[in-house]
């Protein structure tokens, strides 16, 4: 009887079961000018909350990001939001830690978190300079979550 190493177990097409398909880099160029359309950072870009959020929500659903993974990171963002309340500089490390938490999630052997989700979080975090930017990110992420649930089919059906 052969003893199989589960990390190298292959299906009949020669591909490892636990091997993810190669990912395409996520185009986040629409964030190049930040979250807001005005210099005072009072009006978030409409296109972020509508077009771009829907595109990302659908992409994450198509990539089989699990609702629990998405909810886990969105809840983390909401938790940070509750802690900031005027103390942005003191709490900025918590925001930056999101990048490493997503990287850890994507990098695990049994991960169901696609690399494109890490690209999304990294690009969003990189655009956060102050508390207003963080609030813009929260609104954008919330819109992505809403569209994700519109397109998400539990169980991959």
C-alpha cells in the first residue's frame, strides 16, 4: 500500500489539489487619486461606491472568496474604525497590520483567500494618509461587501 503525501496529491489532470490557479494582478489604478473627488475630502467618488465596488464584489465572488473570509476582514476594519475616533496617528499601526493579516491568510496552504483580495487590501491601505481616507476606505469596502453578497453563490453553485 502506498503512502501518499497530501501536499503533493494530484488529480487525474496532474494538478495539485491544494494548488491555486495563477492569479492575475488586480487593477486598482482607479484609486490613484484617492477616495475623494474634492480636496477637502468631503465627497467620496461616486464611481468607487457604484462601478468599482460592484466590479470587485463580483470578482471576489467569482474567485470563490468565502463569505466568512470577507466578513472576517470587514469586521476587523469596523473594529479599527471604532478604535480610531480622533486618534488616527496612534492607531495607524492597526490599519497597516491588515496587510500582514491578509498576507498570512492568502499564504496558508489551506487558504481559500485569493491573492487578488490581498491586492485589493494592499492598494486600499496604501491610499490611507489620514482619518478621512480611512473613512473613505470603510465606505468603499462596505460597498464591495454589499455587491459581493449580491453575486455570491454559497457552495460554489
